[in-house]
């Protein structure tokens, strides 16, 4: 029987962490993190249907950020005025 590593959590601690309730703010950030990570099926679809060769995986991995990063920059730029207005309204309340 193998001994557990010194830095690994005990199973009881892990179960407690999984059952700990999260606030709405904490749970909403989890969804945002999942949305921002590239899905492996997108990379697989690019490799299979765009390049048609498994050896072209490097091009799929390079193309995805080339498409997604400019779109993210546009979304951030369009959202900043609304964010600034929300911050200004919060500062006016105080």
C-alpha cells in the first residue's frame, strides 16, 4: 500500500471543500473561467476540417489565439465605457 504524499490533501478535507457553499460572486467567476479556456474540440475541429492533417496541430494552436484575442480586445473595448459609468455611479452614491 502506497503512502500518500505529504502535500496531498486528505480525502475528508477534499470532500469538505467540495461541499462548502459558494457565494454567487464566487460561482459566477467559475463559469467565466470555463468560458475563457479553449475547448479541445475547437482545436480538433480546426485541425481536422480546416487543415485536414494531424501534423498541422501547431497551426491550429496558433490560429485559435490569433482569432480569439482580437475578439476579446474588441469586447473589452466596447465594455469599458459601461464599466466606467457603473464605477462613477457607485462613487456618486458614497
